[in-house]
C-alpha cells in the first residue's frame, strides 16, 4: 500500500475549489424553519432510484430541524437489528429511528473492527460525510436530547416493561437480539436527558443482500475474499457493473469512518443505501486496510467519486466536516484524533487508487 510519504504533492495540498462546495453544503444542512403540514410529504417525495436526497436541496435543513425538535407523540421499540433502537412517532404519522448514546466522545473502542455498540455520533457524522462525498444515499440524521422520564406515558406497554428506575434515573434496555437488563441507557443524572441520533425513515421497499466481502466473524476462519487474490473476478460474474461500483463507493466511505461491519447491504430500486453507520469512529489510532478490499481487489472506481475525493484534499475534508458537525445540536461530534484519522485514511485511498492506476491506467475509472 502506497504511503502518504510517496504520494504526489497534489494529494496533500488543499484544493481551493472546495470552498464553494463547503458553503453549499453548510447551506443545505443548516437547520431551518419547517411547515409540519408539508415537511414529511416533501421529504418522502425525494427518494429516487439513485438518491435519497436531491443535490443542494435546501429543505434538508428543515427536515433536520423537524427530526431534532418535533414533539414525540409515541415511542415504541424497534426490533430491527441486534441493538436497542427506539421508534418515535411524530405528527402526520411520521416515524423516525432513535439510536441512543452508549459512549463518551473520547472513549476508544478496542478489539475487532466490529467491536462495541453503535455510536450515535457516527450516524450523524456519516450523514455529513456522505453529503460531502456526494453519496446521497444515507438517511437524514440529526442529534437530539430527550427525557425518558417525561415520555414514559407516551411509550407502548411492551417497551415500558424494559424501563426501570435505577439510582433515581429513568433507564431503558428494550427488546432486541442483544438487549438485556444488564446493559441499559439512562437519562443523564445532571441534565435529566438522554442524547442520541434521530434517523429519518427512508420510504419504499428496501431489500437486504449479503455482502460479497462479508467477514466470518471468527478470527480462526478466513472468508473467501481474504484467501483469493482473484476474488473480484468471481464477484464480477454475479453483479452488474453498477452494483459493483456501488459497493466500492461504500467501501471508500466505510474505510474513512472505519465501519468494518457491513456484512449485509440494503438496496432501494436496485441501488445501494448507506444504512447502519453506527460502527464507525471506534478507534482513531487503527486503520483496517481490509475494508478497502473491494477497491484494491477490483481496481475500479467511479470517476465522479474519484473527482469528488480530489476536491477535498489537504485538510479540506475535515475542515468541511467540522463546520457541518458544528451545526448539530450535539456538537462536538468527534475528537481531534478522529478528524486526524480521516485525513490519514484519505491519503491511503489516494495511494490505493494510484497503485491501481499504475496497473490499469485510466481504465480503472468508470
């Protein structure tokens, strides 16, 4: 893998063209007033075959404000996935997903790339990062603080059974595969609030598919892609070029946030969605290079994705991301170490593409 030390200077220099894009992105995600009678109808009309959010759609900020502040009429349990998630119901029968805080920002998650519970701040930052990379296939996400105690009366009976009072604080552990009374989240004793990420629910039929680069989740057993240097040739026989490029986009995105847990992926109208990004930003001191396997094994990448990455070289990526993160209610969302890690990983991506370019020339760009 080519290191930052031997990369061309252009990859380490800041591209001045990013400044205009930064301002556009900030204008998109800045919270704005919303009309409750129309906001959900508007947002639910956006998803198309190749995007969830239209480019430069200024009303995204109105949706962000709505999911961060709209009164909660009802709370129920989501049994989707393996961890505690709550479903909030708003006016107009709009439902959103709430992922609670489990860790402080400074906590480092050691172990495997998939260790630990979901990080709510990772969901918010991942939404911002996807917007920067023009991968408009994530749900809209915003930070929020709620009082569990104040919402007990609006909680369905099944969930209420998992809401004990501990040390005079209201807690919840929910119903899911790994949910149990030994692991629960509680209102903060000082503020009386629980923070978390609220995720807009993408409408339409969503299909779930097994990733060709799925891990075995057993350190003693290697997956086929970890043993076969020609693994991508097998994948090419099973997937369309468009689907493969979607997976490579996802690999670039996952490498930046260090999400090595995309064992399955979801599609809507045949195109990949970047859902469940909570396993990112666990350890800023480790880079799991094998997340990039789809890129370095296939040596192809969308030209538009590559050109977008080049616009955010030399610190422009984290300069833009920090500014977007500062607009969220739960700021700061990341530590300096995580921002530094993002810049380091971007250089690894540049280096990987350059190595592929040496082998295949411009044929790698699709």
